[in-house]
C-alpha cells in the first residue's frame, strides 16, 4: 500500500468568537488508496477541564493524548483506518479518520 509519510499542519483560527486549533495531515491529499477508506469517522470528546477560551487545560491535554492513543488502538482493532487529524474548539476535541468498514 502507498503509505505517504504524515505531514501535519497546525491551523489556528477564530470561529464564532472562539479559538479553533486543528492538526490536519496534509499528506492525505497524495494518499493513493483513498477508495479503500470510503467511510468517515469522527469521534467527538467533550472536554472536562477547559480554559475560558474553550480549549483544554494543559492537564486535560495530557489526558486527551492518552485517550486518543487508546481510541485509535480500538478503531484499528475494528477497521483499517487513516488518521487525518483533530480539531479542538468550544469545549470539544474531534478525532478524524477515514476507515475501511463502517
């Protein structure tokens, strides 16, 4: 399979008056096997500990890292997947994947 080395870009904008931070794998544009991953999976995680801005505290960020690793491991047990990024905004973190099976 054509494995393209991930190349994440961090995007920071203000959306509806709140900061939005996204880390998106821009190399996915050159991924040759997109047709084998026809399903989009989004996992939305409400933040337990957030700043006034709606972004997570540093403690919450560490906890999210652990959760994200466990979530990706579980997704990979169920389906082949390609992680394309995450978006944090307004008290939520969203993990974004393309998967082979729904």
